[in-house]
């Protein structure tokens, strides 16, 4: 290997510039590294009953408070447009695990007045969110998460690892950690990731879903789609 020697008379600033040039040349073209995708378990969770499974709850929950932030949806109420919404849900369970809905309130995350004549400058942002829905009945209430019953192969009692378009990866608690979606053979895959915080009962009390962009030049480039915060008490 040929050794390149620099003359001692080279100016210090010129040498520093050369080092920086070599560093950026070496780093160019390096995008975000992909996560090492693997499942830490293939065993489904064991819930007390079907109702607890419906709400993804381990142990004997007494009360739960959910706050679900959905960032990737928007709409209009006729008077207001809004970007994103929250569902605030309070649930009580009896000792047999039967739930009763105490309260559901859906609010817009950000609301603004409908623009006139399609002129964007007429939008006026509102300080307070718009209430989109209220309810006091458990009927027609669905909490937005991927249920375990749909992710278990009944013939093997194992967590499903893939279907025609999606590959699934689970963490040690049996929670979905990563999934990769390919809509067709000519489509680029999309990468989604869940990040959790757990309590002492191994129930997650915070879950964030984001889409990861590995073709980006920006490290940790992602878009947060949903965040759920839960407060759980037990019998």
C-alpha cells in the first residue's frame, strides 16, 4: 500500500479542510440504517377474557383512561376544518371483566375557520379544539389498535409473522413492534414502528406509532401517526 506523506509546510487550515472533505466524502450516500427486524417471541398474550383482549389489557383492570392522539387524519365539521383529533375514553370494569363506558369525548387537535373563496390567508386558527363527538354508551365504540385475535394463527396458536402484504415483528411482551407493508411487487416497502412504555403489570401505558423513512438523508427521519396514553388501575 502506498503511503502518502504531507509536507510539513502545509497550512493548518488547509489540512483541516482536507480532513473535513474526506469525512463528508466517506459519509455521503449513507442514509438511515434499517432496524434489525426480528421477533422476540412467537407466543400470544394470555388475557383474562375476551373483553380484556378487546382492550389489550393484562391482569384485572379496574379503571382505564385512554387518550388517543391521531395525527394523520383531517376533516371538516361543516363550519371548521381540523387537522388530527383526540379520543378521550374512560372505562370501568367489574371484577368479572365486563366493561362499562363512562365517557367518550372526541376533539380536534387543531381547528381553523373555513377559508373563503379558497384563499388560504383567510384561515383563522382557533385556540380551543372543536368537540367532534361525545358519547356515554359503550356501543359503537372502538379503540384503534391492532387486535391480538386477528394476529394469531388458530391452527398453531402462534403469532402470525406475515401475510401477502405485511410482515410482523413482536417484542418480548408479545406486542407488535415493527411491521413492513408492501402493497405490490413493484411498490417500495413502507416501515412502521411501535414504541412502548410499560407499567409493573406489563401493560403498556404509552404507545407511539410512527412511519420510518430509510431512504431519507436525515437520521431518525419519521412521521408520528398516533400516540396513545393510558392510565390503568387494578383490583
